[in-house]
């Protein structure tokens, strides 16, 4: 805490702003008034803040991932959605009714198997950091509010009269605090306070001294006693800070730094979700004090290095010059004929998706929920929880392909901790070993079904989550992860399904029963998605079992897989059937297209190896139509990319940007739901690179709208980092960085023409193989000139 102006650091930051490319900056020429549509998100995975950038009154709305109502300790008790006794008899009777292609209305099944969510809880807003600035005189001009995705810093700049004002904010992962810095060329007179939402009370304490001041807020949620605390440190370079009621006042002719920390006494451990003896106030104080030992420049440097180390790995260039208009205008005019502006928005949106994942999912905290880490409500939509019939999974689709595997750390921890309660769900509902769960979960280990008839039943959730673990192994080739983290989760989910499948009297195949295609249609036995997810799990588990040396288990899984209905039936109008009985209606435009799981994120449907199934999937997608909710459109980008139809995938991206994207580029369901941002980010990569079939496929679904461009740093299965550039003649250069030694197969149109290769290649035509050496960088370059005009 040195009382000295820091103009040099300020200048450095200023230069950085000027140089940052616009494909990494969201910017606006007025303050935000709407939290959902306009404010800008910053975060470190655990703490999220929404920046409004008001001139006279700044608002930073704060959330901390573990501040939830409900759960253990709630008045009236909490359960995990599980019945006390086995439901075997009930399940038997429902299964009996579903024999021979019979259907049951969801309401009827929900009445019997559904359970009321009891004190499930909601994700809460932590509060608002409010800063009023008095004495500003004169007209406001040159206003700019921006989010720099490259540095992870939000900034507000404007002139007021003769004063130049600049504010910077970031949430640091290394220092676990939010940091702000306010500069002004004139005297600053500020009033800072922290307001908790009106439905809660909190104690506020102030201490003001010569070197700065502290404001501490602490309390406990009334419903469940969860304790929380925030601490605001105000550290001016000069001037004075004084206590004023529940606020701190600062006056001085110099910049001011503030540090906000926030903690609760939550821990992610079933069933003890409160850390024994933890004092959130002491932890918040320690966070703040620790951060305050570093000056602003150092805090910014530590944050920037940490952020860029992740964000800087991938670079997409769609050949567009930087956009000159503000981001809200860029989005509003998207699709109106200016191709360069459209490409600029697509690049920015892609970068924003990567940014959001870094900001909302970092090791040591909970995974990104339906709103990432951001929330301003006491009762947010769907409790801002973890839905596992698409949404949580979609959040993590970019983590491997966009080279952000570290962001999945919270997902591994979260799923791990669900295995224990999930064993009870498996036993009580199915009398089966292993673990499972249903539609949704919260931070309190909820694993039972709920009672919402059209969504409540999805026991395939654990199998679907297990896919993420195996995929991480496929991308990283990390055998330790496979053995110690992936295998226990996968094996438990597999044990569950080995026991829970039943024989279908129609054809003697093993099926899931009762089975429900997410949020759609009747209950039947063997709906496509149920079967496809279990088939995907068994395929992965058989491979993983061999890799970890569990041969007996692999043989058991193989035997079950041979008898399993794979859920891939083509119906009477050429569609891929959503149910084993052909019930599909060609006029249906339901948002869930669950029966295409095997196309994406599964891999059983592939246009090259099984064109009939791919054609049926295409038929299904054509009849369902493109328009839908944000996440549904995002999923369809991935589907069309897997069908190798780049133009259609791009059309979906267009629809998403035009109709399901808010001015701050957040995805809207509506309302705001972050999964679409993540699904589309992964989809853009899926258009350029795929690797689900033991080969690296280059530009599998390149749209005409992207005649030239480049991407680098993206990941293929097999621990390969890929870069490429293309033009109207196709791929120009391909680079592969092999993390592991071994055979690599590449499918690239490049190999069809004249090219130079740094690796001795085997094979002919577009598919070539070579043996990679770990750590080697391979370059394949087209040597023929491109005559085709752009
Ligand atoms: C699933 C979807 C809804 C919504 C909810 C959070 O249930 O069907 O559309 O996305 O999750």
C-alpha cells in the first residue's frame, strides 16, 4: 500500500488497449442498464461479476458459485430426491406395462416415480458493489465500455468536462479476488458500499485508516444457515478514505485500487457440505489481505498471465478486418450483407465462448452452471442449476477441442462427488450396483428424479457424464487420469447399466426401460437416446477396461454390447427413429433432437462408414427445422458439422447469432442460458476439425462463407495440437504437434495435390498416416499456387 501515483503502469495498460485486436474486444458506447442483455461478465470460475459502467453510479453485480439456498441444514429438512425404500416393485410394474411397444404418458409415470424437489434451493446473487462518484461536472463524451477477452479485463473510459476517467476490473484466479482500479485526471470523490439483496440481512463493519480502508460484510442465509462474507479493501494512491454509514468515502487526486473478496463455508463433499470450522469472514479477509500485499500492476500482471496462458492458445482468423462498430451494432446488423462484419462477429463470438469458459470454470470450484458463474436473482430460471440432459454436458464441449482441458477440472470433481449419492439412486430405483442420477442436480448432491412429467426421467445421465471422462483421456492420452479418475466413474456407470438393462421381448435385445427421450413424447422401452448413450458408454468402457487391464470386465461389457439395441432404427419416412416404435411426426419441431446423440456427441453415426444412418439423421434434422432455443441451435451446428455440411452448420450459426444472441453476446434460451455459447464455440471447431474416428479430419465442414482463414492451437484426439490455413483452393498448410509418439492418421484434401511434408507419409490420396514422435512439429504445405479467385 504505497501512497504514490502509478502513471507508468497506467500507461502500459493504455497501450495494451490500443493494440488489442478487435476480434478480442466487446465494446459499447454507453453504460449497461440491463443485467442480462448489456452488462459485461468477468470471472475467475468461483467469483463472477457483471460490469455496468455507469457514469455517476457504477454497479458491479457479484456472484459466488457456492451461495445457494436449500440443501442440508435447511429448515424442514433436505433429501437427495431419493425414496427411503427400493422402488423395485414399482419399476417392475411400469416395465411390465411397457412391453411390446406399449407407451405410457409421462404424467402417469411421473405420478409414480417422480418426487417433489424438497428444499432443492437456488443459486443466489451475492450482492452489488456500488460506487457513486460525486462532483463530476460537464458533458460526458467519448464513452467506451469494453471487455478485453485477451487480457480478461473490463474497462470503462469517458471524458466528463475536462476530466478523463478510466476504470479497470478483473477477477483474478491466482489471487482469488476481484480487483478494480479507477483513474481520473481530476479529483475523485467516491462513495463505495456493498449491498446484499433485499431478502437477506448482513452485518457490515468499516475500518478506515491512513493507508486505506476495509468494509466487511457477513451473514448467513436464513433458509439453510450457509455463511458468507465479502470484504472490500479500498487502497488509494493518495488522499483519504473515511467511513460514512455503511459506505466508505474516498477523496483524492490520484488513482484508487479496490479489492473485493467473497467466500462461503460450502465444500463440495457429500453429505457434509459445510466445511467444519471454516470461517468465511476470516477467509475473505485473508484473500483480501494477501492480494493487498501486491500492487495493482502486479495483480494485473498475475491475472493477465494466468488468463492469457489459457486464452492465448487458440487463434481463429476468418479473414476479416477488425470491425469498426460497437458490438451491439455489429450483432444487430449481422446477416445484412456485410460479409466482413459478419466474419468479425463470428470470430468475436468464438473468442467470447472460450473466454466465458475460462471465466466460469476453473479448478477448485464448482462447474459452470446454466448461467456459468453469473446470477443476479434469488430465484433464477431452472434454479441456475446443473441440468444433465444436455446443458451441463454442452457447457464442456469446448474444453478439449478448444485446448482448455483445465477448465473441465471442476466437472471431474463435481461428478466424482455425485458417485456416492448416485449409488443410492441406482440401488433404490433399480436395485442395481454402480451409480446414476436423473435430469438435474444442484450443489448439494441431488441425484433423484423430480416430478416435472416431461423432463424428470433420465437415468442415462451418469453414462453421458462418463463420456466426458473418457474423451479427456482420448484427447490427452493421460493414462494416469484414465486409471485414477475416468475409470472409477465409467466403471460405476457401466456396472449400473449392466444390471439395469432388460430384455426386450420384441427382439431379445437389451433395452433401457422405462425409457424417455428428453422432454418429448411418451415413455416407452428402448428410446433411441437411451440406447445410444448406453452403447456409447459400453463402447468406451470396453476400450478403457482393456487399457487399465480389467480384461474380465471388458469381456462382460463386450457381451452386453453384442446384445444391446444400439438405438439406430430408420423409420417409415426415412427418419432416424426417436423411439423404438416408429412414432415420429414429421411436423414435430421439438427443440431436443436427442435421438441424434449417436451423431454428436456420440460417434456411432458417420456419413462415411454408415451413409444410410447419416441420411436418416439428415432427414430428422430437416423436418425438425433450424429455428429453436439457443442451445438447440448450437447443438445443430455440431450435428451438421458431423454430417459434413458446412453451409448448413453455418446457417445454424447465423440463426443463433441473429435470433438467440443478446447484445452482450450471451446466448438466450430465452432467457439467458450459457450452454448455447459453449455449444456453438465447440461447433465452430467441429466445422474445421474432427477426430472422432481415429483419424484427424481437416476442414470436414467448411462453409462457403469462410473462403479463407486460419486456426491454430485446437486439439484432436490422440494428443495432437492442430493448426491450419485455407483459401479458395482448400487447405494451404496444416501443422500437427504431437504430444505422444505413435501412429497418426490424417484426412486432408491437401494430400490430393502437390504438397511438401515434414513427415514420411504412408498411403495414397486424402488419407495419409505417419508415425509421430512425441514433441515433434509436423508441417504439410501445399506447393501449387491457388489460381481460383476469391
Ligand atoms: C432442459 C431444456 C430446457 C432448458 C433446461 C434448462 O430441460 O429442455 O429447454 O434448457 O434444460
